[in-house]
């Protein structure tokens, strides 16, 4: 009994402590903010940056080295974020297009084959016509990975036997 009473007291007291920061005076998003003269929440001051903005800007400006790991990552992200519309091969006939989304230009169209890498990066960042921006879902480094994978897709239809390293060529030639 001697032990139980303080334990019970502690349990009751601690239960009362479960007041986290949800319970406090604060503005909900888009709620009226009478503290300010305009009555609405302010824009951030000029020059304010999100915590990870610097890092993201650096990643956007500096493309990562082309490695097999980068291509793998690009393949993975492309399958998730792009293939639903652009199709696994980049022809512009993904599942969503089959259900009514406007059909994007094929990545194998000569205009897109000759477009530079930055164009693809920019389309992912800013969107393009009916396609919305993927900036919030695909980090800059992953955008470069996707661009590398799209280049591989394009090359896959235009490469000649001379592009294959000599060591692997005989393997290809032996294929039926
Ligand atoms: C919800 C469907 C959808 C998804 C998902 C999507 N796109 Fe698109 N994309 C489109 C459509 C539609 C267009 C054509 C827009 C237009 O011409 O108005 C387009 C156009 C493009 C173009 C061609 C721009 C040009 O110069 O013609 C590129 C490159 C592109 N998308 C890349 C991507 C990449 C990379 C991803 C993945 C990160 C992606 N898209 C995801 C629908 C999509």
C-alpha cells in the first residue's frame, strides 16, 4: 500500500502533463490573423530561405557524375514519377494517358533527342504545359538522375553496334 499510493499519484499527475504544443494559441494555415493590420498571415521577409534551399540550389547547379548507381536511381524515380504518363519506354503512352491525359511528345521525337539536358531538368522543376511541376516531389539530385535515365532510353533506340564496347560486342552478335 505504501508503494501503491505514490505510484497512483504519479500516474494521475503525469497523465495531466500530456499537453503538447498542439494546445496553444496559434494561427492555423489560412486562418485570419488579426495580429497583423492586413488581417492575414504575412509573406516571409525578402531574402528568407527554407532551411534546405542552399543545399538544393547547389545540387541543381552541380550535376552529379554519371555512374551506374545514378542511372539505377534515375530508373527507379522515373518508374515512379514519370512512367505513369510517359510510359516505361518514354513513348508518351503511359497508363494515365490511356485514361485521358493529353499525350506528351515522345522522348524519341527528334526535337527532344536534340534538346539539351537542362531542358529536361527544367521541365521536371517547372512543369511544361499540361504537365505540372515535380519540384516538390523530386529532389534536384534525383532530377539529374532521371535526366540521365531518359538519355539512356533515347540512346537505347538510336545506338549502333559501334557504340558497344568491343568486349561486349561479340556477346551481342551471338544473340539470335
Ligand atoms: C500526369 C502525367 C505526367 C507525368 C506524371 C509526367 N509528365 Fe511530363 N508531360 C506530360 C504532358 C501531358 C506533357 C505535354 C505537355 C504539353 O505539351 O502541354 C509532358 C511533357 C514532358 C516533356 C516534354 C517537354 C517538351 O519540350 O515537349 C518532358 C521532357 C517531360 N514531360 C518530362 C517528364 C519527367 C522527367 C517526368 C517525371 C519526373 C514527367 N514528365 C512526368 C505529362 C506528365
